[in-house]
């Protein structure tokens, strides 16, 4: 994905994403892999949020997973927090951790998602939190805040999420004690 302003070719391709024909959408999405830039992401995510076909949603998720612009995390976090994108939050969160970009400034968002949302979204948020702590410098203070919030949520979590919560607490522990 190139950097810079919305280009004419990418603007036309983004428009094609709204086609009722899946083949046209897929062709445009694949063409966008070569010409799109970070400024195209909001339009692409908005189109994705209106999709109902699982195969297309999967392709959009893959597209977002392959975005490697350092500016993408702020855009992704904005849409993860947007209630109009609630039906694609799992896919957006999956694309976040699969992209291996730096989501450390957004760890509290993923922590809130982990605590408040269902098991599937919590699992994706877990992956973002875990990968960020393993691969990026995260302050001990932030890790402590996250751990405290997660520990405090434990009694209110359903059984399946309690096990996941305990696992996340274990993942975070070493990052609170390292020097």
C-alpha cells in the first residue's frame, strides 16, 4: 500500500468495491493491493462494514491484514471503536494482530474489547494485546493498568472467558516485573 493522497486509480477502484457483483468487488480489492494508500482505508472499511457475504468479508480482512503503513493502526482503532462497524469488529481486530503493526498506543481499546465483548472478539483482542507486549516496548505502567482492569473483570466473566482472562493475566505478568 503506497503512502500519500487518494489517487484517481484508487478512487475508481474504491467505487467499484460497492458493486453488487462479487467478482467486480474482488477484482477491485486485488487491484487496490497495488495502488491503494492509507487514505483509502476509511472508504474500504466502510464498504466492508456493509458486506454480508462471508467470502468477501474474509477477503477484505486479508487485505487489511496486509496493510503495513505505520498510520494504519490509528485508522483501524477509530473504526474498531465506531459502533457502526460492530458487525466486523472481530475481523478488524484479527487484521490488527495479523498485520503485526504497532498497536501499543491502542492497548486500552483492546483491553476494553477483551473485557466487554463476547468470547470471539475477546480472543482477537487477546492476540493483539499479547503480540504487542511480546513484540513492542510497552511501559510497565500501561501493562499494570491493563492487568488490573482484566483482573477486576474476572468475577463478571462467563466461564469460557474466565479461562481466557486467567491466561491473559499470565501473559502480562512477566511484563510488569521486567526491568
